[in-house]
């Protein structure tokens, strides 16, 4: 265990995937990290288009972030995977 604590100073990113544990009771998108060749606006626009009709709290947080960023959410009538 002590070895783990000695290495913790090297961390640059921590990811939590535990809905509700680290929130204020209101889910929000805080950071968007886009892959090379994409920008944050593209990422949130695509994510919001996919999540627009979902009732899931995480989906609603994504859509809300797009709206507050002034992004026009495009929804396709048919989505194929």
C-alpha cells in the first residue's frame, strides 16, 4: 500500500465513473477532451445529438452543456449502428 501512495504524486488525471457519488445532486459536464482533429464543440454537438431524446440524467447533462454553449443540436430521424 505504501508504494501506491508514493507513486500518487505522478498522477495527472483522475477519472471517476460513479454517478451521484461526487456530484452536487446536479449532473453537469465539466470538461471535454477532444481527440486530435476534433474540437470540443464537435464532440459535444455529436454527443448531444445522440443523447437528445434520452431521459437519462447523464444524457440530459450533455444536452444542457450543448445548449448553454449555444450549439445547435441536430437530430437525425434514423440512426444506424
